[in-house]
């Protein structure tokens, strides 16, 4: 009987060992799938962040052009400069809005898969913080765009309509350019919007640098990955 008992114990041990090996292999396969998913998501995110860096640069340059135009109009009004073709071109740009289009697609995918798919704790935290700042920028833009879109309306609605909305390609001469020189409300409104554009440019520049830092960290992680894609 002792012989059969030892044999039964041996069989049980073999079964247990087999189960443990199967579980280990399964865990290894699941971990491999998770890491492959992480790499795929990080590669997609890296591409989106590259596009965002380009968009930041475009926005900064575009708003520099708008801001320069607004300042030239303000300078002309304050210094009693006679209306001319150059001022007309600057008036054309004073309706420009501070627009930016950032790519959130890959980040939304990461959130849908589970943010903890990103295994590196610090990188995960930096990615989340970066996109929270993107969201803050969007809220700031809503306010800036609302102010910029409204800045001509009060002057069009007053009894003395002093400015025609300067659509691009149209005649950008104000209806009463001389009246604008003493309309401090109009000048101050332009100055406020100019200040908003300056704030936006600074914000975009800082976010661009933060984006590049996260992008470098992602590329560093990807370069160290030993996973061989199937």
C-alpha cells in the first residue's frame, strides 16, 4: 500500500507542477500581450505628440503675425498716423482668432484601454499631467476667442458705427478712422486682445517644451524595449 501511496503522491505532484507551469506560461503570455499593447499605444502617442509640437509652433507664429498687426493699428491710432495701405493690411488681420488644433486621439485610446497600461509610473504621471494642461489650454482658448470675436460688436452696434468688420480681401478701411483715434475703448480692447495673444504664445511655448520632454521619455522607453513584435 505504501508503494501505491507514493505513486499517487507523485502523480499529484506532477499534476500540480503542470498546472503551475501552465499558469506561469499563461501569465507570461498575458504580460507579453500587455507590453505589446503598451508599446503600440506609446508609438501612437509619440506620433500625436510630434504633430502637437508642430501645431504649437504654427500657432505661435500665426499669433505673432496677428499680434504685430494689432500693435501696428494701436500705434497708428495713438500716434495720429494718416490712414494708408499698410494700415489697411493690418486692419485685415485684427479679426484673426487664436486657434489651435491638438491631437487627443491616442490619449483617449490609452484611457479607454486603462491608463495603467503604461507601466512606467513616472511616465504615466507625466502623460496625464501633459494632457490636463492641454485641456486647460483649450479652456483658455475659449475665453480668448470669445473676447476676440466680440471686440468689434460693440462698435458696430453703437449709434455711430465706427468700423466695418474687416473681412479678408475686402476694403479694410474703417468707416471713420479719425473717430477711432479718440475711441479709447476700442484701443484698449485691441490692447487686451493683444495681451491675450502674448499670454497664449507663452503658454504654447511652455507646453511645446513639456511635450518634447514627454516625447523624449517615450522614445527612450521604446528604444529600451526588448519585446519582439509578432
